[in-house]
């Protein structure tokens, strides 16, 4: 391992970087599946039963609405990244267009968000492993998975791409299998042991669209927003994608299709087969559908899929945190020691530090042995940090349009909707934050945010405004 004094910059997508730069080894199939994996959060597998129970079939509209606004966040991020390939992550352009404080806050907040996500997913993996090994100590699977993710991320970035490729593929296959199974059951009007006949009419029955009125519909947003955490991950792969001008637009533009297939169609099939009133809050509705289809191995199969989904999220966290520390260090907003790469062009010191923080966080299993209680606290905190990151991306886009209008005019990947859409997206995020404040469990997590931002403010002021690396943020 060595320390690099070379700025993290590339003049073009097809440059041949030296050993002091992140390598562009992620191929198109890696980027596409990383994007898909980001769109399929563990919340879809773990929390969809609860979302349906509080919102009824209106939850389908909830996911569609969130997906709609997230598409524009992705387009804003994509336009700025492709307008200047010297930007390696969204922290880089937030630093340039909003200020060094913004890059500092969003960089460290995004780092913490993924640290918390990794801790949360390693935590919940413990409960999944008890399906097969009920007597295993809760902490053992969590620490084991973290160790495996650390070891895999020590190798070339292509290894991360391959891991996420197969993790995402498993999730895609599981959801497609559910949709196909649901369509067959609906077509054949299969009757479940509970006497429910599979039918599309369950989507529009009396009292199922808004079973608890508008308050139930709003409650769905509070839960569903968690499922989209990680959809912006392709923005952190820009520096390591082989052909960003080709791969990033394709991945971003497919967001609406992924939302329709993986959320709207899947939830539609679940409700049509099970009916809203019969869906259990405590059991994965994915398991229910396969059980109703008469597949005896359904529980174990879906448990494996959910386990894989959690491992995928933890793996993404390990990857994203090390790259974020590398980027922050390059701008003087993190210790210089993190701006070092291994011979495989991996930010090893950032990887070690991030995984150490994750390991320390897993001590929560020794303090709070109830896995789901610990997971609820962790996932809520991470969701708030992701909302902050998404909002800052949009604010940076508004500033980009004002400061560098020539780049927008020359862009071949313009965000649709003009300048009105970014403001609508910000208004939507403000609306979601208000909804999160209405529930006691999410409110408690929100109260942690002022503490975190106060810590960042003190650290930033004590450090002083570090000189910005002109080579990282200048427009070529």
C-alpha cells in the first residue's frame, strides 16, 4: 500500500489511468445490475407486508410516486457527472456547486449512511441464519458476513462488480418468479387453503384502496422510502465504469421500468393472490405467495433470497464507504491517509477504517439482542441520511444550471422537466420528512440527525476550510 499525491481526476472516459487512480474496470453488465440491485432494497422483501397492511392497494401508487421522483434525482446526478468526468462522486460536484461545507456534510453523511446500512443488514442476517441454525449466537453470522465482505472488497473493483452482479441477479430472478407464479395463479383462479381465489379484483375491492384513509396512505411513504436507499449507488461507480457515457444513461433511464416491474407488478401480484386482508405483517408476503402456490420449499428459498439481498446491501456499504473516504481525502476533507490505493487500485485504508466502524457498530447485538428492534433503529437513521444526500444532489443541480449553463446546453443527457422539476423534487422530500415526523419510531431517529450535523459542523469549523483541489473541480 502507498500514499498517492496525484489528484483523483481523469480527462476523459477512455483515459488509461495510472496506479494512483481508481480504475475503470466496471463493465456495462456490472453497472446495469448494480443499478437494479440499488432499486431493489431489502425493504421490498422485509417490509412490504407492513406497507400493504397500513396502506392497502394504494401502496402501489406510493412506490410509483417515489420511483417517479427518484428518477429525476438520478437524471440530475447523471447529467452533472457526465458533464465533467473529473467528478468521481456526487460529493465532488456538491463541493463545486454548493460549497466545500456541502461536500463535507454530504460526503460524511453518505459514509455514515452506508456504515449504518451495513450494520443493519449484517444484524438482520443473524435472524435469517437462525432459520437453518436456531441455536447459533446472534453475533456470529453478523461478524462472519462482515469479514467475508471485507475480504472480497480487498481485491480489484471488478470483484465488487461480479459480486453485485450475481447478488442482484438472484433478487431479480426471485421477483420475476413471484410475478410469473402470481400471473399463473390469477389466470387459473387458484383457490388458497384460506379460501381466497386469486383474482385481480382484490386490487379494487371495497375498502382495500385506502383501508385507513389518507393517513394510511401517507404511512406507506414512511416505510416505502427505505426501500429506495442505494438507488443512487451508480453515482459512486462513475469513476470506475469502463464507458460512463454509455453505461450510466442506460442504467439511469431504466429506473422507471425497474420500479414498475419490481415494485408495482410484484405488489400487485401479491395482493391479487393473497388479498389485502389475508396478508400477514410478520411474514414476508413473498413467502406467502409461494406457499399458496403449493411449493413446499418456498420458505427456505425466499429466506435465502432475503439473506442474499441483505448481503448485497452490506457489500454495497463496504464498497461505497471506502470510495467516499477516498474522495473526501482527495479534497482535504478527510485525513490524507485515506487517499492511498493498493496495488489493485483499492482504497485499502478507507476500507479497513469503514469495516472497523461497522464491526464496532455490530456490538449493538450484544446490547440489544432483539434483532428487529435494532434493525428498526438503524434503518430509520440511514433513511434520513439518504434523503439528505438525495436533496443535496438536487440542490447541486440547480446551482449547476445557474453557474455552468453552457455545460447544460452541451449535455447529451439533460434532466427532463426544466428547472421546475428540481424544486418539485425538493418539495416532495420535505413532504416525506414531515410524514416521518408523524410516527414515534421514525421521529426518534430524526432527533438523532441534529446531533450528527452538529458534530459535523464543529469538526468542519475546527478543521477550517481546507484548500479546494482545483484539479478536481475545474471544468475542462
